[in-house]
């Protein structure tokens, strides 16, 4: 049986594949997904960050999702290691839906139903994350 960290890594990897299946060329870097669109004018960076809680344990990893958008202006290039918190346009997608009454943190343990959690995050992507990125192009 996989431990909490392995389950969490597996979930983030599956979410990366889900974004790619939607035709979005995000690159995975640890627990951050980045898509820097070089073809747009201005260039635009989109970030999805799976943030682990500092208060999680070995047996229970808590996480939330952060989004960021940065549009390139002037001659300063977008860093390929851009962090979500460096973006002027930021949000947490769960707080943008009526499904969750406030900010949402999920827990992953060795017994988490990963398929159910994956489907929940896919729904959140379609309901909140993709519309956020479309609105902020």
C-alpha cells in the first residue's frame, strides 16, 4: 500500500496528465505546473501550484491549490521557474465556486480514495481553473 506522500505525488502527476488531455501544455516541476505561452502577445504564464500545508504529517498530507497569471510587459522576460506567488493575478480555485463555502484544503492519507479525489479535482479544473485562465488571458 502506498503511503500518503506517494499518493499525493501520484495525484499531482495524474492532474498534470489531465491538463495535458485538455490540450494545455503545462510542464511539471515538483508540485507546480507551468505553462508559459511564448506564442501569445504579450507572453503569458499560467501557474497551478499544489501547496502542501506546513502542518501536515507523514501520514496525512494537507494541500490546497493556488493559481497565478503573469503577462509579460516590456523587456523583462518571464522566468521559466516563475512561482505562483510572484504573479500579480492570483487566486485559489475552490474559493471561486459555490461548492465550497470558503478556502478548501484536501487531505491525502494512505487510505484516501484517490479516484474520488482525482474526479473532484478534475471537476474543479473544469468549473473554476480553466475559466479563470480564460478570463485572464
